[in-house]
C-alpha cells in the first residue's frame, strides 16, 4: 500500500509533457508540430486518463479504510528555517483529483472538435494541460508554501485561458480583470501564510493545527491577530472562488472559449478556493469568528449570485452567476461546519455545471451559422428559441443538467443541496430562509435559460448563404468523425495537402480552409456553406455529444454516493479520516420519514420556481424581448403600477449586475486614478519643482557672485564697508 502511495507524486507531473513538448516543438520544428497537432490532443487525454485511474485507485483504498498518507522531502534547511515539499494523500485530495481528471478528460475530448478550426489549437491544449497539472499540484500539496506556488500557477493559467483570444479587446480586458481581482485575494493569502508562520514557525498543516490549538488552550496567542491571519487566508479563497465582494471577474471570464468556461467553473479555478477552505477547516473551526465570516460570505453570495442571474441575456453569463451562487452554498456549508455536505455539493455541482457549460457550447456552436458569427449574438438567448428540433440530444442533456441544479430527484444536486438546506435550519433560521428562497430562484432562472433556448420558435431570421462559393469547412476529431465531404486518400502525412487534415483513427482526409480565422476576429468560428448546405441550426458532432452523454451519466448517478442512509453512504466512509480530524459527528443518516419530509419541502420550492418560470417565459404567454408580467396579476386585483415598478427594479438590478461593477468603477478605479494623478502632480510640480528651483537659484546666485571676484581692490573695500555699515545699523536698531 505504501509503495502505491509513494508514487502519488506522478499525479501533478503526468500532464506536463504535453505543454513542454508542444512548446519545444513549436520552437524547433513548428511545421511538423502543427501537422501532428491531433497527436497532442490524444496525448493530453491519455496522460490525464492515467492520473484519473491512479486517483480512482487511491479513492477505493481510502473507502476501504486506508489511512492518510504524507510523503515529504527537505528542500531548504537552516538553523531557524526549514522547508519541505511533498504530497499529501487524503480523502480531500482524492476527491479533487477525480473531479479534475474526469471533468478535464470530458472537456479535452469536447475541445478537440470545438477548437479544431482554431489557429491556436496547439496553444489551447498546452494551456489546458498545464492548467490541469497546476490544479493537481495544488490539491496534492503538503504545506502552505507549496499550495501558494501552485495557487499562483492556477491563476496564471486562468489568465492565459480567459484571454485565449487576446487580440479581441474585450477578452484581453476580461483576463486582466480576473488577474487583478485575484491578486487582491492572493496578497491576502500571502499575508495570512506569513502571519501563521510567525505564530507557529511551520507551514505544515498538521503542525499548524496542533500548535494553534495548544496556543489557544494555554492563552499563548493574541486572539485578534489569529483572527486576522485566518481572515486573510479566507480572502484568498473569496477571490479564487468568486465569492462576494471579489466575484466581479467571474462573468467576464466567459470571454474565453466555452470548454475553458466549463473547466474553470466546474473543476479547477473556482474549486481551488473551496479546496483551500476545506483543507484549512480544522484551523478555522477553532476560531468561531472566522467560521461566522465564512458562513456570512457564503449566504450573501448564494443570494446575490441567484438574483444577478435572473435577467442576464448571455447564456454563459447566466451560468456563471449560477456557479457563483452554487459555490456560495458550498461555502455556507463549510462555514456551518458541514464538511461532508460541502464536498458532496462540490462534487455534484461540478458534473452538473460541466454538463451545462458544454451544452451551452453546443448551443453556441449551432447558432453561429445563423446569426452572423458574432459571439454577442450566438450567446444571446433573445435570439434563440425553438432549438429542440434542431439539437435534440443537446436539449435532453441540458435539461438533465438544469433539473439537477434545480434540485429535482433523483439527480445529483438534489441529494447535496437538500443536505445543505437541512443543516442550515439547525445553524440559523434566517440563513435557512435565504437558502430556501434562493433554491426557488435557482429553479426559476435555470428554467428561464432552458425555455428561452429550446422552447418556442427560433427568434432570428435565417441568412441566405446560397451565394457563398467557398469550400465546405469540416471540423475533424481524433475520435474518427465522419466528414461531410471525403477525399479518398491513403493515410500519409507526406501525401497530404497543406489544406487537409486527417483523423488519427480514420484514413479519410477532410478539406479545411487555411484562412478560417481573420486576424481581426480570431474569436469567430467561420463556417462556409455551399448551395447544398442549410443555414439552419444543427446538432453538434459526435465527439462533443460523447462528452455530454458521459456527463449526463455522472449527473444521474454521482449523487448516489452520498445517500443519507448508513448502508448506502459511501461518501461518509470515504471522508471518515477528514471528519475525525475535525472532531465532528460523521453520522448523517436519517430515517425514511425524515428524509421524505425534507425532500418534499425542498422539491416543492424547486417546482414552484419552475412553474413561475414556465408562466412567464413559456412561448404561449410571453417572449424574451416583450413579455408582460402585469396582465395576469391585474386580473387578480394587484396594483399594476406598483408591480411594474417592482419588476423594473428587480430587472435593472439583475441586468446591471447589481451595480457592483459600476460602484467599483466610480469608487475604487476612479479613486486610484485620482490618487495616481495627484501623485504625478506632486512628483512633477513639487518634487521636481524643488529640485529644479534649487538648480535655478544656484545658477543665478553664481551669476551674481562671479561679479564680486573681479580683482578690483576698490570693489572689495566698498563691499566690506557696506556690510560693516549694515551690521552696525542692524545692531543699533536691535539694541
């Protein structure tokens, strides 16, 4: 067993060969590297699959009772300072590793087809593999310094991925916004790490927990300073997991390709903050003020994210605010001390949200042929509708993800969200009311997205592509996608035309347009249609659908690992070592009557939100651009003007992101700009003015003095008598 655990160091390093070899290949042999680009996609999936199998083996061992394992080696040794690196294998590590690898593999398979036309295909897979390696390094870290190193690498990868289409100004601004916002949290995290080291003299988790606990028991520590350090550590998690008030980067992160959005929002960057709080929860639990802060931030984020998702028109931004709200549930559970419920919801939400984001990518992919290749249009739900008959498989998979996130049994998120709602009633009735109300809002805005996208009729006019004479563009997959036009050639790179590409698992060559991307619009998917090609929406290709269908299976069945009955509760057995470390009760079982009672209440809330969304957005009664909420209420005797004002306030609040970005722009941004201008004025006019003034005065003084040294004795005598006379006159006046 220990022999297997010692080789766990390969987990973060396994994906690294792909980005390294791609970088070296593009420098030394760029043509061959580009021609073999499908090999890199296959290698990325293969190496991440090895990590997934290894992680699954570790998870099975832990479920069967294997203890926590830590292996470290010395990095720096000094009289007063030592630093060790290594890997820590516990239930939290194995859970995060499985999440990262399973979701990562699905995203990579999906991306092969989604990004096949893109000039940055190799760069995309290099970034993705390095991001997976960084996140795996983060979750296997054995101390705070090691976590901080990989924490920054994850932030760097998110910067590169969000700004993947960097020639587009809005994407460049989005990655800068994410980078700057996370630097605020990272600075707080660094200060917290240094503060804890000053208190304990160690970066190791076990040492930190034991030393702080002993210091508190013996009153050997300043409580305020300890609370400050713990709060600074939490600031890092706030920024990385997009919790209020550092959530503003998350919706703008949607400017990257959709597979990147799925990876960031499901298993990597936003999960890093949750992982950090979960890893440090034994420290936070002995500091009640920090636990209250975590739960307070979590409940605010739950409600804020849900309200901001209500009126968004961009499908990916709506899902982004949904991610923010669901991560708020997870943070709330951690603040309440519900460790099991928090990790359970992190698991179920990861698969459901990956399914939804990849489903949205399939929707966008099918809409681009209609709406003129503009992302602002292809992601706008106002221009969608009626996609059921064009993309039935995408519709079914998106509906499964929607129902799961709404908390409808027996799908994954039902089990975890129901547990969080039950625990919230025991913690605080006010928090429980807000959490239950937000569960209804979640059902409302998720079904709003579904209804606006798939139901009714298509809300755009078809464009006439009959005049297009360009050759048909066929995207190719390493999994052997069958193209529309086939050129019968033998599988040979030497015989391939530079405008053709083959699949690794097929001997067919497909024509590709070498000019598929205009340099001024590198973010646009350009598909040329010939006379026989219909401009109607279409179902995605098989490799994209494969990822969706696999994630549908996860969404159906992953929730069963945490069924709250002793004989079925695999998750509690898995988390037993971590729960024992927290000194909490691991018994989450309940009888059937209690379970059914709680389930009826939570599901009723979800169904109420679904019904309201159906009444407001069902095509029979309303449309997105012109719906009237008032008519049905006027008949019941409600005041139309008052209701209209309430709806307008809610809509404007949600559509304008709660005016939080505006507030930051008018206060922080303008304040910093004004301070910079003031500093520039002081520097140029005051500091430089004094320096220049001294120089000018020295010049004129020297000019005047030089005339005193002319060599004439009469001038010397005159000046001497003048100064003596002035001295005597002033002396007499003073006396």
